[in-house]
C-alpha cells in the first residue's frame, strides 16, 4: 500500500526590513530552509504550519497565503511526499535563540543564492517566488530522481 507524507513550509517576511526567516537545519536534509514540518494525524495543514513555526521559531503566525505544493511521487511504490507552501508577513513574538531543528535567523532574500541550501528547499523556492507556479512535481525511484517540473 502506498504511503503519503504531508508536510508544510512557511516563508515569513519581515515588512520593515524585507528580510526572510530561515533555518539552518541540522537534521536531514541539512542546510538552509524556511521553517516547517510534518502534518500530525487529525491536524489541518494550515494548523500544522502554524504549530511547526511556533515550535521551531517561537513566533506566532497568521494570515497565511497559499503559494502552492511540491509533490514527489515514487514510480515503483507510488509513495507520495507533498509539501504545502505558504507565506506570511503577519507574525508576533520573540524569535527563539535555539531550536532542536537548527538555528533560525533573518536574512536578505538575495543572500539565499550564496548559502548552502537544503536540497529540498532548492526545489521549493520557485513556487515561493514565481507567481505563475502553483506546483512543483518530480518522480523518483530507488536509482534516480527526475528533475522538478513547475506548473
């Protein structure tokens, strides 16, 4: 039976500085990414995004805008992994100094290109940044992964 894994990721933009909040993940996949995580059983996707951001950053977020979805499909098992992507500039609270997932900090969007990004994060960025995209889709099997296609 095929498995489906649901996750989320949130781009938080500071209105005053126009910087974005990133996390340097210490768990796999390692590297720079936006905060987010897994959807728990019985939890809505938006609620899971709010919870994950709170747990990883200490911030309370609201008024999430849906950006799109990244969808990976295993061609052998039909397992699927979906990441629902949101953005917001509506947040409150104090940024946590440390997270079990990795350090969180504000950075300029232009600096992302020069940072060591998480492999999965690289796949997600076009859906966050290009208004015409609502989905990134890729297939994989045990030996290879196809390039991400954006629609």
